[in-house]
C-alpha cells in the first residue's frame, strides 16, 4: 500500500503487535523488572516509551518508571538547525538501574550517543539498553539496539517516517 | 540586527520577533531542568569561546553571562574596563580587534555609548550581544523579564504591566516597552512628567502621572531611580524624598495579588519600599534566577541558528 508519504511498512495493527513483542522481550531479558526504567527520547520516543510501559504492565503486571529525555544540548552538530528543545523529565534516580532508552528510528547512532552522554549527567545507571521501533541501518557509530521492532533495509536517499497517534493522529511507519 | 551575510546578533529587541522570543523562552525553560540536576552543565558549547566586555559597572549581568557560558561548557574570558579610561572611538575598536584575534564565537558588550554594540559587529566575526548600551537597549534584561512574567502568570498576551519611575534614563524600559508590546502585553508608564519621554505614546503605551493608576496592573515593574544622574543638579525631581512620597511603590499602593518586578540594583526606600521588595508578591529574586537560564538560551540560540533565514519572497496577490 502506498500513501502520500510513501510505502507503508507498519500499519497501526502491526505497530501495536510489534510493541507487544518488544515489551515481552524486555520482560524476558530483565529478570529484575523493578530495577528497569524506560527513558524515551523526544519526540516520538517518549510516546513509544509510555506505550511500552503499558504493554509491560499488561504482560508482567509491573508498573515501571518512564522518563523523557531531550538530547538537544548533547548533539554533535550544534551549528546546524536545531529542532524545538523540550524539557527532560526524569523524576526518579537512575543510579544502579537498567535504563532502556527508547527511540523511534535508529539511523546513524548519533542521537543514541548523545542520549547516553546526557544520561550520565543524571546518574550512573547499572546498564543501558536500547529499544527502537525501526532500525534503518547506515550506522556511523558502533551502536546497536537490544530490541528492534522492525529492521528496515533502506537506501541512503530514502526516508523513514514514523507517525504515532499521540503526535501525528495516526499509527504508521512509511518509507519514501 | 543581522549583517549583510545574515550573521545574527542581539543588539536590541528589534532583532527578534515574537516567534524568536517564544523559542528562546522555551529553551530557557528546558535549561531550568538542567540546573536542577547535580551536574549543572551541558556540553553544548564545548570548544566555543564567549568574551564579555564590560565598559560599565555591572554585577548581575556580567556574572550571569559568564556563568551561563560556563554552564554551556564554553570557554569564557572577561574584560572589565573602567568607563573613564576607555574612549569610545579608536580604543573600543582596538580592544575589540585585539580580543577578536582570539576568535571568539560570541562577544557580550556593555558600554555607555549608545550604538557601541553595533559598531563592534564591524570589528569581529563573532555574534554580538548587547548587555546594555547607554540608555538605549538591554535586550537580555527584557527577555529574562518576559520569562519571569510568563512563569508567574502562565501567559504574556493581555497581561497589564505598569512600568513605574525613571523611564527617561532607562534602557531597561526601552527594551521592555518594545518586548512587552511584541508579546501582546499592555503597558502603562507611570512617573513624573520630567522622567517620561514626551511622545512615547507613539510606541503603543499609555502614560499616567498618578501612582494610583497602577491599581489595574497585573505586574508593577519598578525602575531604578538613576541617582547618579540626579546628583548632577538636573532638576528631574525636586528631591528623592518627594519622588518617594509621590511615586514610590509601597505596600499601601499595591493590591496583595499584584506582582512586583525590579531590574536591580534597588534603591530600597526610594523607588521601592523594603517590605515590598521582600514580599511574597515580589519576583525580584526570580528575575535574577531567570537571568541565568535566559542568557544560556540566548547564547544557545545564536550559536545554533547563526544566520537569519532569508526572508520569504513577498507574496504577490493574484488579481482575479
């Protein structure tokens, strides 16, 4: 199916099933769920983190902490045009915990590098894991995700669009 | 102001529009979260250099600019020159060209000469921020005042602000009138005729010479009596005592819900009563706190958006 924004690779239903699967993987990989927290990267990673929290609660009956991380001040390209800055919200200590970073698309890895740097200014997590809805390849740093919703082999000139009901009124992932 | 090449500066409130102000205030808000942490520093401007040149005395502005730059991981260098020993002409140029040789990314300047920051833009490749030029402009003061007001009231549009006192000598008043109006606030100037510039109504403000007219304001913004100028024998007001009696902001002249602001340094007991300055309705210390995050946001904004976007091509209306 093709839309104005390209080929649909995940529709709403598939996106929901994907998140359920990722939630189960997080539960399986972390025996001590109480020590786990989810930290979404603005903008869409935050919405995804909240959904994963819900799915984890459904799957394992544990309500885990969710935070929101803005990485604007940690980017390696400050002199290029910056998106809107949000306020980081981490209302809990991350020291000694397993932080699962959540983002929509994993691409060059630079955002994740910035997010890891930012986290360390908030505390010293025991470990950091990474969950992404889509991995489109083309890494520029030695970074990989622990949980991948969907692998999307893409050409460099293609773009991946993630839309979520919370931010865009529809759930879908498209490539154009 | 921008250069011919589009390099951005902040010389006055005319250099920003409402969207710029909103963005800067939002960025400042997110720096609040940074300052709440144990690690109160972000690496954003690592490897950049911010130079501050203060040719006029200053405590809060120079210290907050320096700390703002440090919180962003920039290297800072501060130069203070006493006003009397530095001429406005060649020596300012020499000073700026000398420090420019170090390749600063941002130059912050305070100078008694109106327009001095504009001259500085010609002698350096850095972004220039005006930290006060004579009685002309003080844009970061205006931005931090807007930030403080927005935090306290939740909005700027439609807010009633009474600016009380020595408008004539005040660069803060000039920037604030412009900035407050830009963001949709209503401004009333209150003070003696001798201290309110004639014809200032043209900027969209109202004027009153009766202190009782501050009653309707959400915010009473008290200006510093520039005592140093009074001492020269210019008869702006007969005596400071008389000024205080007629226009001093005292508890009796305020409603408990009105907010009070002052750019500092205060002359307690002259333009503002001590109990008002220290009252719960006073935002004066919050203004100082806002100075840090707002100046961080201004530095961030100039470096991350170094050039003004070219203006959109004028839309030619189609004739049907």
